[in-house]
């Protein structure tokens, strides 16, 4: 059962239901197009030059993107500090930890989030708190939010190759008029983008980067080289092929989330058990792919209005807040829940029109969020904690964890073996990126094992049955 989102969630007073723990995943703010686009789509040079004219490096977060992320922090401060009373008014590293994927734009976005959430301390009152954002593993070693570039790089390469040859070919044939318009815009045949594919047809990556550039140009109110009708059609195509390439199989719906569901469970369980030194909030600043993967894993359908955001699409700076609530009998009754206890709620934030449509002025604008019902929850948008935990367990038991699905493929890729594809052909995974990702993962694991052997120490996660990372 998959249900549509509820009405926008008004910030609830702390007395309504006690939020006791939060784990979130956030997409970075609006950015400039990727540097490869100058070679892939020469026709967009005037647009790319405009981004440089406003002082934004290729793939860097724009001023509007920083405003978006700042607004996420403003919301987090209002909800978890002022209303829920979960966190202290000033940043405390014992309460909050935020990490980011190994990209400048995710680190920039995390920094802006922290500034929106916390004011400066005494003697720094006129400024904002420079909250530290930790790197969650270098490229090829981030199995929390970037497993597609880490342990599952080889498996994903295999699956996308199969999809491109079959479903993708049919999708692009159906949309050939849109693709011809994109070719005309770029002045090249995007299906033969050598920078991606060494001469093999590969619409997927080129369509993604070109439509991203269109989306960011619209967001920055730049003079457009394309009409909005093409933009809408191209965005719809890009979103459909993203879901198809990354999340079309049951295995993908499990491995693309990496260790994220298990990490949420560990975080919540430490709250339930009152584990010493446990932080109240943990956050990950990453890319859209982990948010889409989490939505598929938990049976959630996004619904955002606005130009270029068809059903299932998410704007920049969208953030999924997984909240653990403790409800007494009175609170549970008021929410029409069957019994008191622990409940999990998914609160989804995206910058509102006051932020998105205003390029100047104050950035401390408080936007509302939406509560989404989990696909497995039949009761309400408050899912019983045991039901939430059972969903994760059943899902991973059915398909296997990301380690069980991707590990064997990664091992073969490391050995340079050809791997049987889904359609019966074999694929030679001589992908430098996938190979390096797996190599770094193996070397990192070996180094960590040696360190633990020497020191004899283990983090608190061991007591819950999870391996340290």
C-alpha cells in the first residue's frame, strides 16, 4: 500500500508528542552544472558562462542554493530546539553530529544548514555558528549514502547497462522527439557522448547532466536558451530514466540505500536503550539518489508542485527527517493511535516559495514541512517503532543486504572477471571507477581490521550486532 502525502505539517508544540531522536538525509542546495557539460553539450556554453559570471565554480552551490540549505536549518531550529525542546539552543557536539558525502557541494550545504540552525555563541553574537561537518568516508568508501560509488559500484554498473539496453532503449525511442530537441540545443548527438561512454550509446548520463543544467538555470532565473515546454518534457524523461536505471529491481531498492536503514535503527535503538553518550540527532548531507532510494525502500511517493517537478521528483535541499516519538496514553489517544509507546514519523522538508522565488533579502525564512505516511503503515503517519523495524528486517531478509547483494559482484570486478548480466549476456566490468571503489573499500576494511586487532577496541555499535565502519 502506497499512500499520498498528508497536508503540510504545522510545527507542533512540544507537548503534543515528544520527539526523542532524529536521523536525517539531506540533498545539497541548487548548484552550477557539472564541468563535463562544456564538452558534452557545447550549445549550453552561454548558460554555463552565466554561472561563472555570478561567481559560481562548476558544480558549486549557488547563493540561492545556500539560502535553501539555510532555510532547512531554520526549520530544524524551530522544530527540534524551540518547539520539541530536543536540542540545546546552542550547538553541542554531544547532541548533534552531521556528516557529508565527499563532494564540495555537500560540505557547503551542510555548513549552510548548520548556520541556519545555530546562532553564534557569546562574543560571536552577530554571526552564525560554524558547525563542523565531518566527511563520511572518501570517494569509494561511503556505504552510508553513496553505496552506488562504493561497494555497489560494480553491481550498479551491471544493472544500469542491462536497463539501458532494454527498458532504456524503449523509453528513449518513445521520447525520440524530446531527445532530438536536446541534440539541437547541445549541437551534438548526446547518445554518442564520448566523455561518458567511449562511443557506446549512452543517453542516460548525458540526459541527466543536460536537464540538471536546465533546472538550475530556471532556478537561478538566468536567460533561458530553451523553452519551458522542452524543459518540462526533458525533466519528466530524466526523472523516469533515473528511477529506471537506479531503482527498477527489487535488489536495487535494497542495495541503493546502503547501510542507511540499519544506521537509523541503530541510532533509534540506542535512544530506546538510553545508551551512554548517544547523540540526539545525526544527519547526512548527500545527493538526491539516497533520498530517492529511501523513498522506494519505505514505500513513499513524493508530491511536489512547481515547474519541472513531476510526481516523485524532489527539489534541491529536500531533507527527510526520520523522527522517533515517545507518546503516553493521552498523546496516543489524541492522535487516534492504538496504544502508547514509540513511533516513527517521516517529516519531509523542501524550501518554500518565499525562499525559492526570492533571490535577495533575509534568508531566515521559516517554511513548513510535510508528514508522509510510510507505505507499510496502515495506521497513520505515525508508524509504530516495532512495525518500522520489522519492515526493514523483512525487506533485507527478502533480498539480502547491500553487502550480500553487491559483495560477490564487487569481488569479481576486483579480479577483472566478466559477470553474467540479467539479460543473459556477460558484461566486462573494466570500469576504472568501480574498480577503484572496490579496491579502496577492501584496503580500508583490511586496515580497520588490523587496527581493531592491535588495539582490541570496538565501538558501541558492536553491542547491537553491527560491524564498525
